[in-house]
C-alpha cells in the first residue's frame, strides 16, 4: 500500500483550471486499455472519474475522484488476477492543484469500495482545504 500527496502551483487560476480539466480528460480518454505479454496473457485496465463532493464553507473551485483497477486473463480467457489500483482525489483552489493518492489491493470495480475510499479521501482533503484557501481568489475560500 502507498500514500502520496502533491501540490502544484500554476501562474494563475485560469492555467490551473485548464490543467485540472486536462487531467480529467486524459483519464476519460484512457478509460479502458488493453495490453498483452509474450505469453499471451491479456491485461485490461480501467479508469473512472466522478466529481468530488467537498462542499461546505471551504468548498474548492473544482474537485474530482479518479480510480483504476485491472483484470488479467491467460491466452484461453481464464481470469488470473482481479486487483484494484490507485484512488486519487484532485482539488483545485485558485492557482493551486492538490492531489492525494492511495494505492492498494481494493477492487475499485465495486462501487462500495469506491464509495468507502471517496469518503475517507474527502474527509482528509477537507482537513487540507484551509491550506489551499490561501491560493483562492482575493478573499480566500
């Protein structure tokens, strides 16, 4: 299991808004990918996104969750592996983008696992929002 956080600062809010939209679009464009190996095994990778509901007094300008999972099949179509991947929460406030990631073995093809992780990461992100507010337009969050 791994956990990571990253804060990116952009020259202005418009540039940051473009960057977060490009992130979301890239994940949508990569929603399903297929790969194989020399042994004939097939790997199917999936990505999904949804808005992150981080309401309240310190609501961000933009936020979304993104998660991945994969399936592995042998050359005969027999399933060999069924694992989750990473779960991201991406938040923009003014010219700043905050990204939180947790990886592990949760199978995010199940909505209950997605909802559980979204709840945890929403709570953690809400704790970080006061720090992000300093990057908001004049007047803060």
